[in-house]
C-alpha cells in the first residue's frame, strides 16, 4: 500500500492542471453540456414554429372556404410573397359568397 503522501501529491497535480486551464472539473462538465442544451432548444423552437405554420395554413384554408373560394387557396400562405398578397386579396376582393348573396337579394327584392 503506497503512503498517503503519494495520493496527496497526485491530487495536487490534478488540481494544478485544472487550474492552468482556468476551470474546475465541475465547470468543464457544464461547458461540455452546452451543445446538447443548444440542440434541444433548437428542436423545441423548430417544433413550435412548425405548429404555428400548420395553424396558420389551417386558418387561411378555412377563411378561403368560408369566403366562397376553394380551400386550397389558403395553401398560398406557405409561399414567400403570397403570404403578404393573400390577406390583401381577401380583404379587398369581391367574395363569391357576397356576390351570390347580392344576386339573391336582387332577385327576391
């Protein structure tokens, strides 16, 4: 069995090596875990963005179908410049539903 001084000396050498790097053993473990946490955070953000995009497509498909257009017109929201133009078009266009309502009111009245 080696004397206690050998173990003491070995611990002093390890502490000195860690001190030269400027970090302790606990800090090294935390630093090594940062890429893992970054990856998990990226996956969470990507999942939330995917859910938000799916909800936006669903809402615009429903709006287009209630306005009297084909529901697939709402899929244009996925295209880069159409996602600006589609809400503007829906806001200012004469909806087929309103057109039919106007024609029915003219026929009956």
